């Protein structure tokens, strides 16, 4: 999206999020398809990780928590691949492409046709499994113990 050539003042934050997501999903999809063909390099992984990071930030701004979790899980996988902790074979690329689809559906959803929590949780878990996390979303910390007052 080229903000310097286009007046974006008439768009809502959600519209801007959707435009940003479309652009970043294009970057991810193109990178993943090249990765699937064996064309992996550090620069491509970096641009894909940045795309996931951008979507995560944009989703946080509009308060779309499921998209934040999903983009964060994608970002984690791509960082692990950059660091050599995850190998992205054909099945791993398929998981990431599926995550791109779910993320795009979340961005475009008007409520009724949004992906359900089960699908999002399953996708996040599948992403976590790609780099040995078992589940990509960390468990919530237990509440602090209540200290009785004397």
C-alpha cells in the first residue's frame, strides 16, 4: 500500500487494517509459494516475518485479538525458520498457507462469516507444532496467590 500517493483520510481504522492485511498476505503467499519450490533465503524469510509482524501490530490497533494471536504464531514460526530451529517443508508451508487464509478471513469478516475460535486455535496449535512449541499461544500465567492480611 503506497500511503504517500493515496489520501487515506476517508477510511476507517478497520478499512486500513484490511488494506494492510491484503498487502501483507500477498507478501506471505508469494514467499510461501517460492519457499515450497525450494527457493528459501534469509531475505525472503525476513520479509515474510516482517509481513506477519505488521499484521500483528495492525490487528492489535483495531482490537482483533484472534488475528493478533494468529499473526504472532506465524511470526514465531518464521523467526524459528530464520534461526534454523524450524524446517519449512511442504507440509509446514501448507500450514502457513492455511494460516494466511484464516488471517485473511478474519480481516474480511463482518462477524457472521468469521472463522470460529476452534479453527483459529487449531491453526495456532499447528503453527506451534512447526517449531516444537506444541501450542504457539503461551498459557496464561496463574493468578498471583492471595496474601492474607493480618
